[in-house]
C-alpha cells in the first residue's frame, strides 16, 4: 500500500509531524514502512503561463512558445504535442539542474532561440503521468507564474510504501491509514462533509428499478447520473502515478482515485445496457451461491459483486448516462466462494478479498464531490439500495485481562479511547469491563487477544516497560493429579509382582462380548464407523481384550503370561467408568533350577496373592457376578472398605478351551474403589500383645467365610486380628473338619494378664459354639 503525506493530510493534520515521526509511528502500529521517499523538485523549476504557441518555422514537430515565468516572458521551443492544449506548465529555467545532472542552458533549436525547457513529469523525478509535458491545474494549489514547483506540497510530496499483513485490508485506503495514524498520534480525523446538489429533480425510481433474488451477502448502492464532459485533473493523474494505480481514461481515473482514497469499491456502468423494452433501467441482483452475487441486465450477467465487471458494460469517457455502483461484501465469505468456482477476477478483487470499506455513502459522496468539480454532471435524486443482514462481532474486554496479556497496566479509559478512535462501538458493562462491538471493516477481530494486539500497537511496543519473565505456576495438585499418581503407583506395583502392562483399544467385538455374557451398547448408540470389523463396539470389559492378548502370546510359545490393564469400559448407554483388570495364564514362573524345570501352574491362592500385592488389602466373599468367564466354583467378589467392587475367578473351562489357552485366572476391579482415601490415625498400643491359636471342630460344609462373619461381629476391644492358619480333614472326623484360627490380643492401657487372655478366648469360644456349633478340639 502506497500513500503520500499530502494525501493523508486531507484527513489528518500532519503539519506538526515530521517524516521521521511518521516513519516511527507507522512501524510502531504495525504498518511497516518499506520505503519513505521525499520527492525533491529542482530549484529554478517554476510554474509557467503560456501566452502564445506557434509552429516552429523549420520543424513540424516543434512549437515556439512565449511563456510567462514570473521574472519575464521567455521564448521556449517545445517538442511535446500536447503543449498546444496547455495554459500552465512546469518550466525549467536557465540554470536549473534536473535529475541525471542535466543542466538547462540557453540553446538554439533549428535556428530558433530557446531559454528553458517545458518539462514532463519524469524529467523532474516525478512518476510518469503519461505522454507529453505536465499540464498543471489548480488541483495542486493556486497557480502563479514564476512560483517554484517545489513549493507545492502536493507535487513535492513524500511517498510512503507500507507493508501490510494479510489481515489489514482496512488500511488499503488513504482514509484507513489516516484513521490508524489519528489514533496513534492522538490527532482528530478531519470530517468529510459534502452535500451534493441534485441538478435533476427527478427521482431515480422514475428511470431505474432494482430487483433482487435470493439471500444477499452484499451491500449495494446505485446512483444514476448524466454527464456531458470530463475535465482533466493533474492531481488525480499525479497521485495515481505515485501509488502505481493504472486507469484508462478520465472517468476510470476518478473512480480509481476515489476507491484508493476512501477504500469503498466503486464501479461505473453504461446504463443503456440495463434498459429494457420499456426503456427503463432494470437492475437484477441474483444470489447464485453464498458469496456469489450476480448483477444482471436484460438476462445477461454483467458483473459479479467484488469479483469482476464485463468489458461491454463498463462506462468510459464517452458514456453520457452512468449507473454508479458502490459495493461491500465480507471478504471471508467472498474468498471462500471464489475459491469454489472458476471465476476470473479483475483488479478490484484484491481490495474486496482483503476487506473494503463498508461505508458506501462515504465513497459515493467523495466521488460526487470530485465529479462536481471536474465534470458537468447531473445526478438523479435518491439511490437504489440492497443491504445484507450483517451481525457485528462483540468482544468482552476486561482491563485486567488486557493488562495481564500486555504485561503493563492499561486503564480502562485508555482502552476505550483507543478502541473508539479505531472505529469500535463501546458499551459499558461495569467496572473495568466493556463490550467492544467490532466494525465490519475489521473482520479479522474475533477474540480478546486480537483486541490486546490493537492496544499494544497503538500504545507502542517500545513504550511497554521491559520486565524479567516471572513464571508463577499455580498449584496443580487436584483430583486429576491424585488419580494419575495412584494409577502410576498401581502400575509400578503390578510390574513389581511380574505383571506386564497391556494397552488395547476401547473397542471390542460385539459378538464376542455377547457370547461371554457381557452387556453391549444399545443399537442407537453403536459406533457409526468402526475402525475394524472385529472392533465394532465400545468394550464393557477389558478381560476379553486381555484374553485375546493371552491367545496371541500362547501362539508365540509363551508359557507364563501375566497381564494387566487400566482403562475405560462402557455400559449399555455409553456410561463410562474405569477399571483395572488382571489375567494370569499358564505357569507361575519360568523353568529354572529351583523348580527342576517343572514350575507349577497358576492357582487361585497364588493369583489372589499377586492381585493383593497390587491393589492392597481386600476381602473375598461368594461371587454374585454373572458372565461367561467366571468359574462356578472358583470365584469370589472382591470387597474393599466393605463394598463389592469387582470379582476374581478362575477362567471358565469352556472359554479357556475356546481361546486355546492354558489354565487362567482373571480379576476386574472398579478403579475408583481402589483410590487412596484419607485415613485418620488410630492409636497404637505401647504394650505387648500375644498370639493365641484356637482349634475347633466344625461341620465340613461350613466354610470359613461364615466363621469370619461371627468373629468380626464380636465387640472385643482387645481382639485386634484373627485369621485361619490350618484346615484339616480326616476320616476319623467323619462329616466334621478341624479349623485352627490365630488371634492377636492386645490391650491399650496395660500389660495383658492371663485372666484377660482367657476372658477373650472364652468369649470367642462361646460365640463359635453358639453360632457355628463348634467344639473345642
């Protein structure tokens, strides 16, 4: 984007701002300056007024001009054909030194004296404004013969080329850049006011009509005008050349100038192409797809809003009746739409795709002010308007959050001032809290971080105090970290007792789960797109996955296969919980010298001991779980803290055979039940305790679980623990069996006496005799 100092000065007073200050400000607000060039016009180059122009007597392509240069009238021979149309020109008088060290001297051309040179723009170091000499007019200021051209600010201007990031389409205009400068320099923008005189009192509706079809994504304003002639404008030619904008013809130059100034995309149509059989201008706007709005006249597509305009409908300097269009369409919508089509684009697509100015009235008013000055134009009253429904993005801005992001305290008042000057609408929501309504020309603003970026660039990153980085980590210990630590501890203990961790998908085979008697997902909740045919549902147990792993290991000739896995399982309604599952298949250990190469197979007691080494203390009670994996006689519920939380079992023989694996034991426990809980400290006796064994004879059908319930129900403070140490059956005992239980007895207040021990043992024996029909052996 190229701007000039004098052009910016039309919207913001830069009289007290140096070029160095401009350079620093642009860079600090994110509009990086690629180059800044001060145009210098050589001394003794003055405004000359042509008094007469005659053909050279001895050269057809030369003219002999009498020119007033202020200090007198000079005779100058000129070879430019357009000198005959000029009144004021730039004259390099004798003694001037032009670029390239070209010195102007007294000369004689084909026998005619010449006292200077009438200059073209390129000969003065200005951009090329076209063929021939520069024809000056008062668009650059009041013209006075003899006044040096370097004194005209609009000619001896400063060119500033800015490198814009892709999101700053709002600065693809002089007005947009001035708006950012106004905020950064704290200088008020000059208001543009223009009241167009409607020379034709007829309303536009008498001559034109607008019809639209579909949901409009674009704003469109149409003005109708008649035009007789267009005058040349030197300033328009010069500035367009300075910023590198090419336009063919005077009308096209005015449109390009107004677009570059205001940021509003302007086009002009020859209105005749829209006139129908009733000789009325009929414009149809059709939404072909989201972001693609076609402009149709007489059933022919003449343009696509923001994308292209067909050559045949473009107005030119000879067009007498103009239909002028101002348009805006959201660039995100437009770019996506064009990407999905094969449409060709013209030079204005760049502006619309980056983000043009949605203030269409401003663009049309600026163009009208130019045309009133340089054309003989008459406009119809009113406009034809189509407006799209657009919602403003709103960002909630907290001054404390902004300050935290920037690393510097920014008062809410300063934030409001900056955002307001940048075009945001501000609504107060309380102390240090506002709602910033984002203007449509800043379509890139979405989040609080974007607002913070705007504040930073206006405040100036160099003005933010440098501070050492402070990393203040918040306490992160919570239920999640506790769970992670517990899970890691379980894994470490499992590995410590020879289990290997298995990792499997949370998916399983539905038919296999059903065959093993586990619940499956309801049909409406099943996987829509399984990753594999055999993984077509969410698992309701990890054990099936572990058994498949055992089967694979057996095929690799493994003889001892201890596996565990912690993971999620799902109920029929996709309710999720986490479990820890164990499988031990085959030999307890590998062959070695100690077992003479014949290790034992895993049994219930060994498996239970290993599981206990991982999850901690638990109780076993008769199994109440029902599924196809559980052995009917070697299975039990696992109880932790008095609650059933899982099961442990030998694998059912039929399942063992179907998988083709050796003797196997399984367990699956609810992981939440195993998580460490806060345990209150209990007092420890400082007095010595004693162990006492008691051997009784009970009915052979009575298992120890029933005996344990009786012992646990005893309220004997000195009875600290009890556990079985021997169960003996013999033919001599008949339908009875011998049970030996070891008791630990300890008092809190004193050293035990024999009478205390006997009293405790007496209570125990009485309870066993009463509840279990036990007899002292």
